[in-house]
C-alpha cells in the first residue's frame, strides 16, 4: 500500500488477511499504529479530553492535567499528591506541577492531615468548587455526545470491556 492508501482506522483495512512481514522481508517492521490498541485508546482519550478542554482552557486558564486533578479531588477529598497520581494514572511530576499551579491560583488547598502531621492532604477551595460546578457539566455533555454515537447495548459492552481491560 502506498502512503496515501494506508488505512486510517482498523475498520478501513481489508478483510482478507495480508501476509505478515517476515524478518527477511522487513528488518524493522513498524507497529501499525492504526491497529495498535494502546495508540488507539490514547488517540480517543486525547481527542475527547481536548474537546472538553476547549470548553474551559481559555475561560479558566486551566489545563487538562489540572482539570483531571480537580475532578479527582472533587470526587475524593483529602487525598495526598501521591494518591491523586495513583487515581489518575498520571505521572507524579505532571501531577505535582498541576497541583503547584492549582494551589498558587487558589483553587486547591494543601494542609496537614489532622491525625498524621507527616501527611499533606489536598482539597478544592471555594474557587476550585466554583470552577468545578461549571466545568463538570460541560465534561458530562461532551461525554454524552461521544456515547450517543453508540446504541444502548454498545454502551453496556463498552463499559464491560473497559472494566475487563482495567481489571
């Protein structure tokens, strides 16, 4: 296939199996990203996240990582930075930078745990909650727009598949 006729999506590829490239015919066979699950999930996630971010980035000077941190703190108050990173599956450094910006902007507060003075915990401030109350409905609307492309049975199966893959 020439570069202009390569399939963009797995559904675009021919149904007849093509012979696999062997080590003798292709020493460094590239991954067919359009058929590679981690790549496709990443593209889907980035596309949906950016569509949501387009709604709030300029209005609140808020990045995708910062919003994810705020969303987790809205759902689970009193987490440490490490716990936020674990719940979001994001890089600890990225979470730390996002938290520094959020604390600096007065959207998140950092204080010592009431019974463990070695532990720092995080909570949304009133300003953080005010932003969350505007952005969360926007995010849910974008989610509905994506899920409306699926029928009810497909949505059920999507959740089952995601649960199974994450389990």
